[in-house]
C-alpha cells in the first residue's frame, strides 16, 4: 500500500538503564491511522523520535513484533 503513514502512539514502554547508556530515552509502538501498520519508535537523547526500521524492512519488523 503506497501512502504516507500517519502514526499515532499505541503503547509506551519503559526501557532499561543499559539502553539509556546508548542514548535511548524512551520507546513506543505506533500504528498508522490509514493502514494499521505498527512500527516501533525510539526517543534519542537529542529529543528525536526515530523508527526502528526503514520502510523497506517489513519482514524483519514482522518477526520482531511477533
């Protein structure tokens, strides 16, 4: 499905102290309002939310989220 994903937060997860050492402050799962695709996002120390996977990595993402 070709469209621009419009993600909204579904769940927010706590992280371990080990992850904060790598610059990760928070993690959450977001779902696209149009197609229902879910994607994990990470909050970096700089304050940027970034997706864990590139859009083309659907097979690896599905395995991780399962």
